């Protein structure tokens, strides 16, 4: 158990709908990352937050958004869903951003399986 | 499912043999590298890391080698066990600049 909690574990929804994925980082971790893992793209970095503020943005679509709340949990909002959005979405956390402090390990959650039908 | 059924290169080894998993990274400026293991139905798990001022680092049964000249990273697993069967990803970053970028992954299958 990495200490990173993601909900829901599985989600099936229809095209055009909107879903919210939730992540609770490890206790004490200030940095949260979201990654998408799909069939043909591997692990793609979406976005990173540090202590409530956006720190880095990757290949995140405009239909997707995220935020980190004062209690440090994070939510990833996916809207106007398309079939191609079906993927495993991972949240990860670290004490500080690993890009700022090498050796600061990132811990991944078990992921949220999203199926768009 | 296993890593969402990615179409990955597969390395098949016999139990007890040594395994070598390779990774070519993209950014010559990257200065920090990590290997992750992803088992079926689980998130990536940290195995070992290395900074660019080193070319070799050893852990328990694992060794990471870094060749910056050709932008190549390898993970060596000694005495491979069935529990090592998983997908292995390398990841890179540049200190102070950006979040981790993952490679495409290699599936390791250990034959008993």
C-alpha cells in the first residue's frame, strides 16, 4: 500500500458525460500528480499541483481540469467524455516535487479505471 | 488487466537468470532517472533511481546503469524470480524544470 488513495476504482460512463476522480495523497505529501495510462500512449503526465497551486502541465486536454484543495486532496475533472478517454488514471504524490528535489520518491495510487461507452 | 493491455516489448527469462531491461530516454538534459515496476492491477512502484553524475547504482538484486552519451538507461535484475514479472518503466526529469516523463515500458515474463 503506497498510502495514495484514489476513488472510484472503476467507473463506466457514457460519451458526453462528466466525471470526477478523487485522490488523497500520502500523509505529509504536498505535491500531487495526475497521469493517464491508455492502450497506445503509456503513462502520460497530465498535471501537477504543489500545496494547492498548479506547478506543471503536461498533455492535459482542455476538457480536463484539476485542482488541489486546502486539505491537499486533489480532484481530476473530465468532461465531454469521448471513447478515447477510456484509460487508467493514476494519482501520485511526493513530499516535494521530484523535479525540484531529486531523490524525493513519487508514490502512485492504484488508479481509477474509466470506461467510456 | 495488466497495465491496460499495452502493446509492449516483452522480455521472457527463465527463473534464476539475470534480466536486463533497456530504456532510451529522450531529453539529453535530463539529470534524474527512476525505474518503476507495475504489476497487474496496481500502480507503478519505485524500484531504484540514479542521478546523472553517476553511471551505476546498485540496490537489492537490482542495478541501474546510465550511459549519458547515448541516452540509455538499463535495469539489471539478478536471479529473476516469478514475482518480478511485471511491466517496467523508466522515467526521467530535469531538476527544477518539469515533472517525470515515462518511457513506453517493457513487459518482463519470468518462466518457472
